[in-house]
C-alpha cells in the first residue's frame, strides 16, 4: 500500500509540473493531514528526481479549501475528499 501511494503522489506532482509548464523552483502543496506521512516521504524523492523543491502545508481539507478560496497560492491540493478539489477548480 505504501509503495502504491508513493507512486500515485509522485505521478500527480509530475503531471502538475508538466501540465502547467512550471518553471518555479518550488511546488506548493496543500496536503490533507491524513496524507502527512506519505507526503513527507515523497517530497525529498520528488526534489531529487525533478530538481524542484516541495513546500508542504498540512491541515484539514476544509481549512485548506478555505485558504485556497481566499487566495492561498497552492499548486497542488491533496484533499481527503473529491468534492472540495472540484469546487476549487
């Protein structure tokens, strides 16, 4: 299970970078608290493979969503549900 989450998270971050043609040195990721362990493991691997650092911000999905609604500059939103990321789009 752990390896599966790692591959999924890495694929997601790479897709975001490619899809948005990111040129920034840092990717800002809003992470639901239940993904804390996986995100902390993957961030250094992502930096090693991509050269981009990752700034992780952890919290409840609801609080992160509110921050995004109020202009928080996240590049990726990893929520515990699918409803709020859809609303954030």
